[in-house]
């Protein structure tokens, strides 16, 4: 069982349900690091002042924020006094429908403490029956965050949420008239495209495979770069029909790979 990253209570008025949170995402992305080509040792980047152009010792570095009035620096004590208090509480303030996905951020599995299993199941059943979501706030990693508790496959899941100010406004789209024939053709294209997304990141797999080959002395050669094909949509209906035929031709290939 993975280690929980947070423990506390789901608080709804006078009701408290002690729970643990487990990270729902697996961060297995391969990252490139910097090494000295001569000896293969890791390279660290020194902190260099952008004005003095000289290395700065860690003891000479302070934290600050660039404001319209200039740079304002803070001591560690000042920052600690500003940070929200870690209350170990998921303070649920309201119920509602599932938030707009643009506000959803990271997600976590919720596990009740053994003594709170029945209360957890009662809450789960109530949310399922009412098709509602719990909305509230919490302090996670020294930051106050909005959060939502919802149901997935009969279990509670918590998603942290972006604040409204963190979601940028949508660009304005020019509206025009769409014909029934165009809508019908687009529907056919959507039906042909029905399927599943890949479960594995092919780029990450390729990096790992290439690293293993190089460690065995196998040279990696880059093939010629594929030219970028510029396509101009002259006739939308013709383009959609071509896309439908291309998707139909591609489906047997994908089915063959899956069965293999």
C-alpha cells in the first residue's frame, strides 16, 4: 500500500470523518538531467546574480516578490506568519453539481480510518443517491486550496481545484451559420472515430528503450526529419469526407495491433 500524503477529517458541520489521502496519479515521466560530458558526473547550476554577474552563496539569498513598486523581500519568519494554518481538515461548505473540468487539478483517493468506515459508506451512498458533489477548502502543502469530493466506481475521490483567478478567459470565436448537411457529415466523422485512447506514453517508452540500447553500446541514429505537410481546407465537406475515409482505413490497422 502506498504511503498516504495527508491525513485529517472530512468536516461537515459537527460531523467529522477521519480519512487519509493517497496520490491518484503515477508520476513516472522520464526526465533528462545535466551531466559533465568529460566524466559523466552530474552538473549543478550555481545561483548567479543577474546584475553583479557573480555566484551568490545560499546564505545571501532571500525570497521576494516583484511588485509594481519594486522587489519586496520576506524573511522566513514573515512567510511562516502569512502561510495558512495546517488544520488537517477538509472543510466541506456546500454541495452541488460536478465543477467545470477546467477548474479541476490533481486528484487523490480517499480512504477512511477503520473506525470511520461506516460513516464513509453512509456519505458515499448519500452522494450517489443525490448525484451531488461536496465542495470546500483544505490546506495542502502550506497552500489553501478549493476542493471537490465526488464518487468514482463507488468510492470517494478528492480533486483539488483552481481558483477562479487562475483560469484565463476564453478567446472570442467568430460565429457563423452551420448547415444541416455539415452537421450530419461531422456526426458521421465522430461516429467513425469512436474508440479508445492509448494507455501508454510511446515517447517515454522510446526514451527508456533508447537508454537501454546506449548502455549496451548500441548506437542510435536519427532518421531524416519528416517534412511538415501544409494542408489548406478549401472545401469543408470534402475535407470531412476524406477524414471519414481515412479513419475507416485506419481502424483495421488499430484492431490488428490490439489483437496482436
